[in-house]
């Protein structure tokens, strides 16, 4: 396949989120976040385990989502990714901003498309 298909290296908590979505494992998805972690999807913020779980159900795992990280750059605690997404709700590419807190995620932000 050549160099273009090399695996993108992600911090472990970010990889855990991607794996949880692709494995359709809601418990693992919730567990990837800190107790006060949140998802910010185009300005719609869902915080805490219940919020994170509800987003997984309404927008990700519950929609059969598959997530492919296309590129990633990490500076300090913040990883910015470009990802491909295929689900019954949305298919396309998006940007993501993930903030790591220890061994979990403090937040996963999907900014509105510019």
C-alpha cells in the first residue's frame, strides 16, 4: 500500500475512543472519558457519563458509525484529528479536537464545518 496508508499514531485515550466507536462498544466509549468529560458536537455539549452515553447512542454507535482517523497532530494534551465518518446519520469528513486528561479524555469536540 505504500507509506500513505501508515497507521496514524494517537494517544491511548484517543485510540480508545476510536476503537470503542468502531467496535460498537458503548461502555468502552463512556469509559474513555473522565467523569466530567464531554462531547461538543457542533456546539451541542453533552457532559458527564450520561451525556457522553446519549451522544454515542444518538450520533455514533447507535447509528452504526465507523470512524477512520485520516491524520492527527498532538501538542501537549490536545490532539487534533481529521477523520472519516460513515453512519446512518452522517457520512463524510470532519475535524475533531480531543483533550486528554491523564489516561482518559476530557473532551471530544467536533467544530462546525467552516
